[in-house]
C-alpha cells in the first residue's frame, strides 16, 4: 500500500482516537497518586535536569537546589506577609509568618548538612558561570 496524504492523515486520526480512549484510564490511575498529600513530584524535564546536575556535580547539586528553592519559597511567604500586614489581615499574616519560620528552620537545617561529593565541582561550575555572566553583561554595556 502506497502512502498518500489521505492515508497518513487517516493513520494519524486513528492513532489520536486510540490515545484518546486510553486517556481516561491513565487519568484515573494517576489521580490516586496526585490525591496523596505526601506525594512529591516534578515535571519530567525538571527531573532530567536535576539528574544531569547530580551526575555531573554529585549530591551537592541536590543540597544547592533545595536551598535555592527553599529560599525562593521563603521569599514568597515574606512577600505575602507584607501584603497581609498592609491589608491589616493579622490572622493570615501570623499564619504566613509561622510557615515562613518553618521554611527558615528547614534552610538552617540544610545549611548544616554536608554532601558526599561535588562541593568543589559545584563551586567551580558556579565560579565559571558567574564570571561568564558578568563578562557578558559588561560586553553588552560596552556595545551600547
């Protein structure tokens, strides 16, 4: 059978229909995991990036990523606290401060945990990245 535009289009349509029939069963299966409040997940792309960083720089990459993310989360909480204070919503401000305190405690705990490998390699990568970024910024300013 020779492929023509219509036969390829028909094949793609049938494939799409077959996938659409599978989707409800997949969604039902996934829902059980997503309804678990203790489930932790990230997108496959982020998981691949983290895996690559750990393979390249050791477990120090996990520690640094965790500290970075907790710092960003702390920043969000303190920003929300400020909004609640400005709106004179004291109960919500206090609840957010309690959450920010827990995040801060987690940061302090992680700061005291060492890595098995990769600390020097991670710092070298950061050094090279920072020097390159500053150099690029300076070159852009000079070219203006």
